[in-house]
C-alpha cells in the first residue's frame, strides 16, 4: 500500500510505492503537504498496477498523472504547441496544417534553446525575440506569418487557462518593403528563354502562353494534354476552377520536345512535380539569377547558385502578368484576356461562362512569338 515519509532535514514528502513485481520504490513528490503527497503516491501506485503490461504504457500513464499535479502555467509550452498544431487536422486544409506544424516545431526548438520550460515564463519580450529570430532566417512577410500563427495558438492556450493573456498579441509585425510583382519586359525574356532547357523550358512556355500558375502546371499529367487537338485541361488549386485552354504552336512544340511518357497518368514535368512548392519557386529564382534577373548571395553545399529569400519583382507568377499584357497589347479585349488567364471578376465570369475554344485560340494566336 502506498505511503509517504519525510527524510531527516528535508521539507519534502517522499512517496513509497510498491511496483507490480513486488519491488518498492521511493521518489520525492516535491510537496510540503502530507495529504497531497499521499494522493500522488496512491495515484502512482494505482497507475503502475493498471498499466503494468509494458514500460511504455506505464510511462504514458505516469505522464498523464503528472499533468494532473502540474500547475497550468508550469506546463511545458513547446510540446503543447506541437500537440495543438496536430489537433488542427480535419479543421484546416492540409497545406495550412503543414504550415502550423512546421511553425510550432520551430517554436518548440527555439523555446528549448532559450530554456523557456513553462507557459508562465513566456513573455512578450521573448516572443519579440522569436519574431526577430525568424526575421534573420526568412523574409519579413514570412516572419510575420509565423507570428500570426503563434498568436492563434497562444490564444487557444489562454482559453485553456494555461496563460492569463496572449503575449504574442502584444508583439507587432515587422514593416515590410512593398514589392509589386510585374510582367517580364521583352529584353528580360530575351535573356531568360534561351537559357532554359528541359522541363523548365517547357513549363515556362506553358506559363507564358496560358498564364496558368506554377503549382497547377507542375502537377499536370499527360492525360490532361491533348496535343492532337492542341488543348490542356486542369483544375486550379486556388479557385477550384476547371480550365480548358488551347495550346498555341509554341507551347505544343515545347511539350513535344519532352521525353515521351508510357502512362497517361505520368507527370508531364516529373522532376518539377517531385519538388515541394517552395523548392520549385527557389529553383526558378536560381534560373533568374543565372541570367542576372535576381540577386545572388552565394552557393549552396551542392555548389549551386542560390538567391536571397526576398520578395522579388519577377517570379514565375510574373508570366501571368506577361501573358495578360501581351494579350491586351495584341488587341484582345480585357474581358477575354481575363477569362483566359483566370482573373475574371464575377460579372465577367457570368458573361463568358461559355467562352468557346476557338475564340480563346484566336486570342492566344495574336500573342507574339518569343
């Protein structure tokens, strides 16, 4: 039967428990009150008897027991925030869930390095230091985004009574330099296009002559491409919009130059499809850097040129702006250009719901050969 005792010269009560195999163990409860210490000893002994099948089960039972005796503000914030991120599964989109998890993993690592082991020790000053740490590793918009995620998580910690107030709510976001994304100028395209090869040559051609996003084109499969009739069909990830577009001769030629695929479900751009979204963007930044259209700060471990992680005026998304500009410069109406690129307003969407393939092809054929 569990009992407690005090050692000579100690203010703390020690729990004396009998393990399932008959052995006796003693441990300090860290408590000055005898009845509270006895409650801990009794609960620990019962947990040991109930979960004696494996050490793992016993350890989990004791961990749950410990949580009942730990004051809320003494709970470890890192593991709680990681568990909070995992608990959002089913509530948010997979991409958002992944972002939450990555951010809370970073928070947990930073808290451990800063020796912040309880919610009670987490202050606005420390959250500010964390925000500034993020700023050294990311661009300001990304640091601000991570800070906002932490605000949401700590807001839930307040609701769970782990915090009296949200320290992240007292921390302001970083001032960001406004960068306006723009289209490629003709001279810039003359530098970029001849330097491209393989998959990137083809996907840039599609981006330029269809105006579609990198994420949607990267996962394009051959069954979505009809080279005989010169069309592609895809569903945009951002809007869920089903898009059927004509392929002009320059885009078809770029696709025909790719290696043939054996299966219709094979990716058109397998190398690019296998990359994470951020890696695709960074790869394209590197291609821009190679021709002097993006800043370079050095070389990676693999001796590859890498660009500074800042918001650039030029990116793959700039091809959407370029396609729009070229269509308008060729005399295509604003409404048709928007319908092709996918920037249509609600009014334009209603008006051009049944925009036919021939009309779009005629508009795209007006674009100059680059």
